């Protein structure tokens, strides 16, 4: 009983973060269904690393450890990063990426609420620049590669780097559908020819398109429970669709259809879970539209003309830098200063 | 059906109003002692016009309005003035204020009352009568009503009667509308007459159907209101802070009071329904403002509304409703914007402070009803505060500027358009006491502006002094020079010229004249 208001809505940062984490579950479930349980290992590894790094950094910074560990924000970073890394990546890759995300991208900037960049995307950027080879060996949906590993063999590979005799990494993994598309376009093949390859499904990559659908369901839950507003997902996916549609209409042999872009790579995950990170995205609705449209433009440019297979992470980081400027120039009019009477 | 407008944001906290509307308004008994502050209204403190030991009658003037924005204060009952000194009042600062202590004689004996018919008086006379009757806004700000009725040449189109009562727990206006609607409507008609307004709109939240029905009935029954058919009761959506004047004006008329302006600037004026009631009592019955309806609710055995004399100690009032044993404090006002009153001996205003004209509600608090605030986490910029802000502000940015003491930027982001409704704090998932930060920033800015004003005045004084010293020096020197010159001239004048000197002077003058002529011709005929 110190000052008004004396009542408050029963809500907390921890609950918001938890709901976002729960919204990832449909996507993860479909991930496991199509690609096996290895992803759960990286999620667990990332979670443990994130909590340990967070605790250590809070201790170094002389901040209370309990309330910040319980806010679930480190866990959310861990899950998002784990979902961006190939499940078969060696254990230390997950650990290094997560530790960097939490220690450097989050805690050194001041911890919860103070990081200008999305920590998970900083972690991802560090990994793809430092360990590009490890970051491109993805699990294939069942039945699409020469040999498949049992879960025990996968665990053995993740933790010791040892494959069963007579198998190479290339034999058990593949590039992402976006990566494959890019490589084959460089080989002067047409989009139509490439999409006939067995790794492609109806909308994007086989399996991965279903995972994207899972994330879409989770994202709709976030919208319905008003944890995120519609501005960023709609502007991001809408802009990506429009940009891809323009290129596709002009030259369909070299530019893949817009729906493929939406359901490939991290577009859906980015639209609902990554770009919407409140800390590193704009606070004004108009700003959110600009931010998301800019991210969509960069995503497309990096995917189609850039050097990386997917562009969501770099697009996010580049737009994160612009947030203070965007917010400054998109301030809404205050009550009584609207200049118009209706 | 009238078209209603809406304002941005707002929240729906649990209303907790039904507890205190089960029983009719009851008169609270005379206490053993009344403490009547001389500063119960916005503006200047009233000047005491009674002495210790004086016997006063109920309704007798004890404080004279002092200054343009000020209001009269009266003895709430008959009795003896036992003291005029500094006493604690319900102000968040916890600082004492000048009060009269009145020991009732139990007779409750009135002064002679002078009822007037408002139609037979000029507006200026009515304003003076209201000022001397101590009529102030009863919605919470206690702004002297006569000042709000002095509108100059502005045309008032709409008079709004605020019966929204949007804060949880509070029901004093609701019960007053249910029970005394006829007098509210008559008071509203007086206000309409004084403002020469075209229409009177009663804004009542739709969670008070009984009050709405009572008002409608009173309007139909009222002769004067019937005459101009301009009174209309409007059920507005229940949303906090829908009862805030600017938001209510927006909902009813679609107009936005421009930032830094008054409602009268857009042809609207707004009064609380209880104020209208008081206006009617003050004129039609000649009764000054001596009592008001107060809701006692929260952690009590029997929540209800009381008609309470100004000056009754709040603890005696709460005792009528019997606070439960786990009561750990009191709130004067509602849970969104109220002021905490602490139990005895705790810092801050205590519960023994008196009921004043602005006291609409006292809530007994317990840890169960009002759990202690959770520790604040950093802001995650989730913008839930933006979504609920009725002033379209960016609370998360204002918070950032306030805590980093960037007051200039806070002002640039319209800090002073914040109405401190608390909606942002209510929804904040990081449990940041946002309003507290805004209050801090506002008071810092005001203090700095005051300091700057003082510094400017000091500099001006200093500059003027320098200027004055300089001028005095110059004037002294000039005077001295003039004196010397005068002395010399006098000396010369004292000596008469000799004839020789006279011829010399005449010769000199003739020569000068000649030279001038030559020079002149050279200019006029350069080649000659």
C-alpha cells in the first residue's frame, strides 16, 4: 500500500514468455514427427546453457538471480535459437551460440528489456559466420536420404562427432530447400525443374512446410491471446508475398512462387516469434509496419541475391538497428493534439 | 439513439460496486469532534473569520474565500471552535494544513438560511452566492464551481453532467442519482441557465441502470427541464477512465479538448452530478456545502454510503461499517487514483484525517483485496500500456525518460497530457509503478521551472539594480556638469562687456558671416 493504482491485472513477464514458448510446441511437435527427436536434444542443451549463462552473468553483474531466471526470457531465446540450428549440429555449437546470445547480446547490453538486438538472431549470426559448414547439414525428412541414423546414433554423433562406420555426414544430411533451390538456380536449372526434386512438398520443403504450418498455428494463438499485435506478422508475410509475387510474375523460371517463400526457411517463425520480440522491435503500430516490411524486403534480397540461403536472421538484425529511428518518426498524435475535430 | 464516440485505450478492472449499493444512503451520526480544513478546494486557502472560543451555528461562515480561485468554508454543525491550528489532512505529502476544530453542541442549530430563486438573479450574483456557499466540484478535484461558471464571452453549447463514476468500488454518485435525481436535475438546470448552454447531457456508465432510470424519470417530471427539452441521459459504455472529464466529453460529443486548453474553449463545460445537487441545495435552500455522500467499502462488514458532515474523522466513519480485523490500511478515493491513508503512527496521512469536500470514498484495505505490489522487472516494451492509455501517450517512453531524468524529452513526449489514471500501471506485466514515475517527473519539472522563475526574477532584479546605479551615477555627473556650466555662465554674465570687447565681437560675427557667404557661393557655382 504505497501509491495508486492499488490493483493490477494478474499478469507477468514470466507468463507472457511462457505463453510464447508454449506457442512453439505445435511446430516442434511436427518437427519431431517429420525429422525425429534430435531437435529435442538441441532444445534441452540450449535451455540448460541459457539458464546457466544467465545465472552466471547476473551474478557477475550483481543482479538478483532468482526473479530473472524465472522470467522465462532466457528459455525463449534458447528455444528460438535451437530451432534455427540443424538438429544434428555438434553439442558445442548449440552451447557456443546460446552462451553468446545470452552473455553478449543480452546481458552485456543490460539484460532483460535492454538488448537492442534479438539475442537468438545474434547467436544464429555468430554461428553461421563462424561455423558455416556445421550450420548447413540439416536432417532430411524420413525416406529422402541414403541412410538414416537411429536416435542413439544421432545422440552419439551430436556428443562425440562419431558416425557409424561407412557413413559420411553428406550421406545422412541435406541442405535446406531454400539452399538447394539457390544452388540449382546457379546451375541454370529452372524453378519448375528444381521443384520436381523429392525434397519439395506442396508449399515449401517436404516436412519443413508442415513445421512452418505448426508455427503458424502457434502464431495465430499468440495473436488471439493478444500477446502480439497483427502488425508485424501481417506486414512481414504480406510484404514478402508481394515482393516475391512481383519477381515471380516477371520471370517465373528464375523466381519461385511467393507461397514458397512464406513456407520456407524461417519466414513464419520470424513473422510470429522473432520479429515480434517486443524488446527489439518498434513500439508504435506504424513503426511495426515499416519495420516488418523492411525485414521482408531484406529477407527476400538476401535469399535471392545474397550469399546466405536464408535471410530472416540478418534482416531482423538490420531492422533492429533501425528501431530507434523508426520509433522516433512514427510517434502517434496525443489526445488533444490531433489537430482535427470529429 | 445518439451516436457515441470512443477514446483510445481504457481498461475493465473488476468493478466491486454492488457491495455498497444494497442499502440506501444513511446519515452518519454527529461525531464528538470535527476538524474542518480551510483548504479543501483547488486554489487559495480560505481566511479564518472566527476565533478560538467562538460559538458557531450550523452553516455559519468560518473561512472567507481569499483570491480569485478560492471557496468559502462553513461550520458543519453548531458548536464551539476549540482550536484553529495545523492538523493532518488527507494529502499524499502527509503535511499538516490549517484547520478549525469544532466541538459540536449536539443541537445542530442552523443559521438563518436565505433561499433564492435563481431566475430572479443575475449570473454574476449567482456566481457570488455559490462562492460564498463553498460549492466546489465533488468529483474529486474540488475546483471552485463559481470559477468554472465564469466563462467570459465563450458560447457554451453543451453542459455535461458527469455521472460516469468509472472508478471501481465508488458508488456515492450512483446512490445520489438513484435517490435524489430530481434535485440533481434542478441543479443541472441552474447550471444550464448560468452557462446559457443549449443542451444538458448526463453521461452515466451503463452499469448503473437504476441511476439512469431515476434521472430520466426526474427529467420527465421536472417542469423547468421540460420547458426547454434539452436534458438527455446517455448510457455510456463502462470503461475506465470513462469518467475523466476530457474522455467523457469525447465520448458524448466526439470533441477533443485541445492539449493545454479548457473544455469551454470548445464550447463544453462539465460538472459532477453531486456538484449539481449541491448547487441546487445552495440556491433553492440556501444551504452551504456542509456534507457529502461518502462510500465506505472494501474490507468492512457492511459496505454502504453515508451522508457525512465535512470534518468527520475518517476512522470514526469507517467504524460505522466495522472494518474487519485483517484491515491493514485505508484508501481515500478509488483503487486506481486514490490516496493511501495509513493506520495510526505510520508515516504519511493517517486514517484520523477528516472527511473533506473531495472525499468520495474510503476503502478499507487488506492484503487479500490489495496484495502488495510485486517487485518490478525491467520494461520489456510490450506496449500494453500504450494500448490502454486514454491520452494516446507512449507510457514506456515516458517511463524511460523519467527514470533517466531526461525531463526535456519527457515533456516533448507530452508528459503533461498524462491524466495519471493508472491504466498503464494496471496492465504492466513488469509491475512497474509507472504513474509514480510520471508524478516524479512532473514535480521535478515544476520545481525546476519554479527555480528558473526565481533565478530569472533574481537576475532581473540584479540587472535593474545595476542599471539604476549606472543611471544614478550618470544623473549625478550630469547634474554636476550642469551646475558647473551654470556657475561659469553666471560668472560671465556677472561681468559686463567693455565697448572695445563689444566691437571685437561684432567684427568676429561679421567675418563669420562673410566666410559662410563665400563658401555658399562656391557650392552653388562651382566653376565660377
